[in-house]
C-alpha cells in the first residue's frame, strides 16, 4: 500500500485536476445549463437560447481539453518543451471551440441567422437564406484555419495567394452561376417580391413559387412553370401586383344618342352620388364626366379606386358596381349603345332596281 502511495504521490495533483474538471463538467451539464435555460426563458433577449444551444457542445469539449491540459501540466513528466507544446494545443483548442460555436450559430435552421434576417424584414425561401449561412460558414472556417495556422507559426501567405489564383479561375469558369448567386443576394436585400406574390418580371407574369440559388420559379396563370435566372431578375424591371394598396377602376359607359340633356345630367349625378357612398372605394378621387361624342354613343368616363389589391375582391367590387349602374340606367330610362352603322340612299331603293332592270332589257334587245 505504501509503495502504491509512493508511486501515485507525484500524480496526486493531476488526478485531483481531472476529478475537479469532471465535477465541473457534471455540474455544467446537470446544473449550470438548466439554470441558464431558466434564465433564457425570462430574458427579453430573443436569441440567448440559440446562442446557448450553439455553444453547449463546444464548451463541454473545452472542459475535457482543459482537464487534460491541467493534468498533464501538473504531472511529473511535464517539461518546458511539453509546456510550450501544450500551450499551443490549448490555445488552438480554444480557437476551434469558439469558431465551432460560431459555426453552429450560422445555421439557418437551429441558429440565430434566420431570425436576424426575419427581424430585418428579409423573408424568403429557406434555400435563398442558406446563401448567407453558406457564405458565413466559409468565412468562419477560413478564419479558424488562419488563426490556428498562425498559432503554430505557419506562413499562410502562400496559401492565401493560391486561394486568390484559385478563386480567379473559379470566377472565370463559373461567372454565370456566380452572377445568379449574386442576383439572388440582390433579390433578398432589395425584397422586390416574396414567395406567393403576383409579379410581372422579364416578360412573364405569375405567382412566385420558390427562389433558389440559380433561379426564381414563377407559376403563370395558364399553370406553366417558368424558371427565370436571378441574374436577369436583378437587372430587369419587376412589377409586384400583390403590393398594390388600391386598384384603379376605369371604364367608358356609352349611352345611346337618344339620351336627352336632362337624362345625361341625371345619370352623371346619380353615378357620382352612388360611388361616393361606397365604403370600399376611395371617395377622394372619384371622377364621372361626359367624356366625348363617340362614333355610336355618348361616352361617360368613370374612374375611381378600390380599397384593395386582391384580384378576387377587386372583381367582386367591379361586378357590384356594374350591376348597380345597370339598375340606375333602367330607373332613369336610358340604355347603353352598341356599335352600329346607318346607310342612307338619296332615291328609293325600289326605283333604282327597276331602272337597272329596264337598262338590262334594253341592252338585250339591241
């Protein structure tokens, strides 16, 4: 027993350090994390739980490394060389664990990136939001590699130069694909449309179904799928019909030429009063005017704006207005004209036919 004690005596500090870190790790998993989760539930900061989830595993691994590092430093085998080597290992491990946590936070599914984008008003297809995640993760990996390499005194200038040459070659080889990726970034930042909205872009009109790295998918009204490259969308005018706050109603009401002056004034007055009483119309820009003398009708121009941007509700409003205007015209006793043409003959048509027959008979006798 005494021999075992004598042998283990120099290792007591190392053993105690390992046990101590094991206890700290146990307390971290069973107590500290639970306390932190309770605090996050009460905290007004909406991202603290995501940050805690991102760094939970890296901190757990860091406690392992810290215990091993402390135990080896306190062991009787420790030397100046080992101490310097272990310091580099420890600093590298700290860097790796930190960037590991940052890498987890950049995940659009479990991290804070997607929530930050939504808080900024950027809502889009998940595949598009992954562009930010991918770029951020690449940057994190590169920064982690560079930091660890500098810690071990490696010259990374040649590596950075090779990255520059390689990036240039990739850019030339895949310039169209990169143009589409940057086009999708412009779409996200400018937010000209969202999934489910009705747009007209690059000559195609339809509903946006999805946005990917390369293209935007539109479902046209004949139910065709159109894939438009994002590089084209970023350089072409886009009309977003879904974001209209109001829709213009503009039509010509043609009355017959038998309409009298008093009837015309009555029709204009009744239509003006009717439209002004509608709750789903903007009453400040209603215009009803005797517009012109048409080829076959007396034209009244009616313009107003419906308080909606939705197509179905707009059609319902227009239909109700048209039916009510028909009723108004019936009550006043006027009717709509239709295109017609009148022919006038200077002499009766019958006499002309008789003269034509006599001329033919005379020519036959001759």
